[in-house]
């Protein structure tokens, strides 16, 4: 390569030039659009954005980065919550959104291949006519590449698992220019080291995902949903554990605390009982089967001191019933206009759920905070939706301290500091406490894959600044 | 350490001495008992066997091995089928069978902690009074440590996943003396690199598992089993795919070919229809629910040209019905007394099952062989039970060639060379074809964990001799 080239020029030389300006952008608007995520109040502006349209263009970008020692951070939809997609200052934001091809749909093998830029909602729209769906649902309309990179999960994980259980195969571009095929189309394997699993959840620090083959599932023939209210949190937790003990695996099993139900009532003019509440979706072979599940659910509610306060069978009715659960974030924004948010994300053993919810409530109180508490309770994954005016430094200090207390509690009961949002920048502080000497091994693995420390540097296993 | 010590003396000095002779054995009987597995016709005698009773003793053994450069191969129950537990000649066989403690049973969190030497059957006996079980069932009464090391799976994997999905946490002793805690008690996590998954399936080449925390499941409230016969293999495969498409996930979904049903009939004086056959176990909330599943199963059989030829509800009746499936190996041994066996183990996409079974049948014919064909068909995992007199070199050459043809076919359709038995020594020949350049990365990972190449050297990613 011409030694007189700077990396910006080299990048432009390496990638296609188009009438519209090409794949490489230095435009302030593009840079600003890739300078933040949806969770961290930091701006970190890249020096260039590459809009890759093919694996070859990803490799060309990595080659320039390698030669000139420029950092590269992959970008999907930018819905990260912990800073995972924030580019290194001066580095390249590698936007994979245009790699949105869906191919090789195999309705007999229950697989499909997607580009890393395919979004979840678009994929499921494409799959629906085949009676299939991809279940992992983190809420946001994230890209599949980003979801794999953070091992995303969500409301359906209690039934279907997260990305780790639903990615069959990956193609991954390494920093040295190799492209690895990891995994296979077989539903299980004992062949070689689990590099596919190692890459899933590595948040773009080990390689760049260039395509994914996903495991699909049949759309349930029939579903019913129910809303269950309980006199206290312990009873709601108890009901969710009893459900699991009966082997009645719901499609979704969600928890919202009483104050939050009240907030949603105000925002949506609903009249749901303002009590700790579970939302449950059950699937069945047919309507009668789903109804029988609902009968059992009513029994469990009664046995644990709760009651069914809403039932829904049609798609419209289910959508309305779930709206109260899904309306939490909007209710929060309506109640506190102008507030910024920060979402806690811990996951604890099911046997520690009740004490953890109590600890969270007490911690909020001690810090003079209020925050909606929602949880993928069937997995033990709890979120606190902290909020305050962006400029209220005192409130943010209390929020930081409260979330820190809660994260340390999660670790103390054998849980994890992040159930599904990833480590990014902000959870690095817990890596030593959670992983001990395994963190050193993780750093060795990072150095093995990326000896120049150019791939999303500083994230996940990076030293704290 | 005293430089005059040889490693054998150092090992004895480092480990407890007991009246019964201590932890270290050089007795020919002990050496011979650790010189072979159940699948590979090779004898590879260790120079010493260490019967470790604690993690500290594992670490002491690794320290001596490190200092003197002696190879160490972990040993569970010796039920490996691909040579995974064969010690390196002159090395140490590290027998973990005495680490058989079961502790920290948490029936609310659905977890239990076990030593690596705990056996599957003993664990489930201990769990049964709590209404719980550990579902992974590879057939053999293997140790949990060995099962994790090979990412074992089996008949129930179609419903519950294999070891990768059911190990919550591992403690692993590294060759350099560190002990890592990998995973947590949380049911999901996005925290850090998936080293737990990397260790699962690494067959003792990266570290020695010193304890495991397992994910437990409630025993199903009710089960029914059915036996379905089909006019041809394609129809049986079609039925299994239709079942999956209906979302009717069975507890087990097994396939046996017509000739093998005939062999079992002869051996057990049964009269099952000598046709391609599926065995299915369905679970339900209650008896009525399980019966409703059976009704749907009958419809699927009819729709795909098959019929239900056996139904069983009581535990005794189910045991009898499944005896025909489980009797395949005994029938083989009875029909061919004195024959040795070699079990093929491929896994293919569900959409390639029918063509793969046809290829297997044709390959047997072309090689003048007969062999029972059984499969965990819901996962696409197919086994051929090859057999011949141990001394019939011609037959074994044909068997090797046939299995090689079939393994290459599995790879050509996007499958894997080993669905559940692991790589060990014998499947190394497929690692390059299956993994491409990822094999080089696996070897780099091996060097990172075990720079002296002392942990189960040569296995999985080792060069072929």
C-alpha cells in the first residue's frame, strides 16, 4: 500500500465508490449518528463510518484498520444499553445495517441464514407465512448480529432460550483477515471447541459477524394470556416458581411491581389492580389445550394467594392485555417528561428472587429513588428503570450507587451483573468480582484474537480507564 | 522440589498416603483398567493412576505433571467411545470417580452441585424424591464430568438440550494451577466471554473439571409413550418433522430401522411390525393432557402413512414398549456373539435426514455390511452400530471406509462428524474438513490453556499421528 496514504484515504481506496458518495463517510451527521447508544450518556464520535454492503467490504475495512492501527467497532441498530457500540474515539464505526439479506430458509430443517444487519421484526414478518418464527425478543428492534454479539434474550427466553441457544452457525471475520465458519446446520454437535459460543456474547471484541444461521421454531398453534395479581412480591415469585415446578413452561412469564402498574394505569387510563403482577402467555396444541393450561394457572394463582385479573384469547385481546406490561417505559416517560433513564439488568437464581426484589425496594428507598421494577421473572432477570433529569448530578450519583449495591447483591447470591444487556463499558467494573481469575483468561483470549487491540477496544474485558 | 525425585516419587510425595496404599497406583490391574475405553480397539497404558479425592489432589497432580512434563488424562467412568479417555503412553490417568459428592440441592432454583465423578443414574435417584431430574441421558451410566467434557446428549435432547444447555457453572483446574469459576447460578447471562461453553466439549484438553452445577427440571406430571411404524424411512422422517412443526415437542423421539426391529424381535421374542419405527414419549400437565398429545400423534402417523403399533401409559408398560428401542445393542450382541462393535455418530440437518438414511443404507450395501441404524431423529443424530469379528481385518477396513463415506456425507450437507460422542482420537481426521481455519484457532486456544501440551495431549485438535 502506498505509504503516503493516510488511513482515511486507504479506506476510500479499498471500498467501492458510488455516485451517492461511497461506503465511507466522514459527514458530521453520519459521525454523530454513530457516536452514542440508547443507554449510556456518553458521546464518542468516530472518525469515519463505513457502511459495509458485503463480507468483502468488512474484510477490506479490517485490513486497513490492521495496517494503520485504527480501532473498529461494529454497529447494528445502535440499541445497545451499556455502551457496547460506542466507537473508540478516532476509530471507525463499521455499520452493518445494509447487510440485511435473508436467505436459505429451510422450513423442514427449521433454519434460516441472515446478514448481521437484519432486524428482528423484519425477520419475523418474513417467517410468518411459513408458520415459523425466531423467538428471541429483546424488546428493541435490534439487528440479529447485534443480538448475537450481546447474547441477547428477553421475554421468550424462559421457553426458547436466548441467542446462545438459537444461533446454529456464524461466519466471523477475524482481525487478521481470516473468515471462520463456526457451528453447523446440525442441531447438536460434540465436534471441537465451542468457538461459536465464545463469539456469541463477545460484543464485537473478538471478530465481526458477517452472517448468522438461526434456529427457527413453529408458531404455537394456540395461545392464551393471563394477568395475575398478588398481595405481595413474595407470592408472585412463589407462583412463578410453582409454575416452573409443574413443568408448565410458559411462552412468556413477566413481572411488574405494584407502583409500576399504578403508573401504567395513570398513563393509559387503565384500571388494573395496583398489585405485584405477573403476565403469562401459554401455548397449546389447540385452543382446548391452551385453555387447560389456563385452568392450571388459575389454580396456581389461588394456591399462592393471587388471582387472575385478566384473560385474553384473541390476538387483539392478548395485545391489549400485554400492553400494560409493554407500556411501562412509555408510562415512565409520560410521568417524568424530560427525564433520562438508566436500566439496571441483573439476573439471580430463582431461589434468591424474593430477597433480591426486597433488597431492590429497600435500596431504592434508602437512596430516595423511585423506579419501575420489571422482570423476566421465569429466568430471574430483573430490571430497574432508573430515571432523573439529565442534569441532576445528585440524583445520578444516588442512582449509580443504588445500582452498584444491587449488582453486588446479585453477585453475592451467585447471580450475574448482566442478564441480557451485555457488559459494554459500564459493567466492566464487575468483571473481576464476577469472574475472578477467569477474567485474566478472557483477556488472554482477547489478545489471541486481536493482538493489536483494535476490535471494539476497551469493551467487556478492557481495563477500566 | 527435590531434583533427585522422579515424577512418580514426586506424585507420591504430593498426595496423601493411606493404609490402603494411597492415591497413586502403579499396580498393573489399575493401569490396565485405565488403558482403554468402550469404543476404540486400542490399548494405551498409563504409567500411573491417581485416584483424586479432592480438588486439592487434582491440583497437586497437575503441579507434578507440570514440573516434570508428564501428560495427564482425566478419567470418569471410561465409557468414552472415540478414545477421549485413553491416556497418553507413559502419562497419568487422573481418575475422578471418587469425587462423587452431591450437594447444594436447590429445589427452588432448580440447581444442584456435583463432583465430576457423580454418575448420572445415582444423581437421578437422589433427585427423584424432590420431583426433579437431570435430563441428559447418553445411555451409558457416565459421570457428569465426562458428560460435560464431551458435551454429551442423547434421547432427551430433543426436549431439554444436551450438557451445553444444562450446565450452569463449572469449576475448572487449569494446567498452570489456577482454578476458574465459570458460569453462575443465574439461568442466563451476557457477562464476559463464554469460557464455560468453551470448556464444555473440550474433552479434558483445556482443563480438569473439579465440580459442576447443573440445571434441573421437574419430573413431568404425566407421560405416555407410543410406537409408530411406517412403510418406509422417508415417511418416518416426515412424521418426525411434522411433529416438530406442530410444536409438539416430545420428551424423546427415537428412530430404528426395519432390520433392527426384526433383530430385536428375534432376540426378545417380540412381534413388533418389522418396519421403520419411531418411539415417542410425550409429557403432559396431567393424564388427559398426555392423552390428547397421543391423539394428535395418531393423526400425524395417519397423515404420513404410518400407524401407532403400541401405546403405553403405566411406567411398567412404557418400560416394556421402550425395551424394544433400548434392546438394540443386546440384540446385536446376541445375533453376532463375539463381534466387536463400532458406533457411527453423525448429526445432519433435519431437512437432510431422509437422504442421509438412504445414503447410509446404500453405503452399507456397497460395503457388504449390515448394521442396526438408530437415531435421535428429532435432533438429526444417527448411529450405525457396525460390527464384525475383532480379527476380520477385511471387514473392519470396509467398516472404516463406510463410516468415512457417511461422515463426509454428513459434512457435505452441513452437518457434523459427531453429534454426541466427541472427537477423541478417531474423529480428528474430520476436524479440518468440518472447521476449516477455525481448527487453527482451536489449536491456538489449546496452546493458550496448555502451553506444554500435557492435558489429554493429541485429542480433539491434535495433529494426526
